[in-house]
C-alpha cells in the first residue's frame, strides 16, 4: 500500500481534522493538505471522506463555518473550532494516547 492509499483508522479522522484547525480556520482543501503535512505524507484525505466528516462535526457543534475567499480568489467554506471542538480534540488526543500505548504494549509482548 502506498502512502496516499493509507486509510485513517476508524475514529482518527475527526481527531486529525480537529488538530488541523487548532491554530486557525481553514477551508476543506487546506485541511486535507494540513493532515498530509502533519503526517509527513502518510495520510491523504479524499473529499468523499473529508466533507461528510466536516458536515457531521459541524452538526455536533465542534466546528462552525463561514464563506470566504480562498488564496486563489475562489469562494470557499472556512471551518474553525468551537470551544466544544477544542474539548473534543483534547478528549480524542487522550483517548488516542491510551489506544496507541495499549497497541504498543501488545506488540511488545512475548
């Protein structure tokens, strides 16, 4: 499997989106690029996965959106974290830490 074919594990897409938006608002393509950057090219999120997740997260109250102009003068929907989104990022980060530690322990077991 090549890096651009690597799928995010179930439940990690939300965390990666939230992390991408932790510093500033972004439009969908910017979020996808930021995830690639954060993972050093390991994960590429396709629009068919990204936009339904953004919509769902907006419904959950973790994100809000507004229309603006992109860097190439096109109309784009920008997303930013809400306070609930910041709390969710913290919760997901802690949860992922526990999961990754448990997996590491299982792999080290003899």
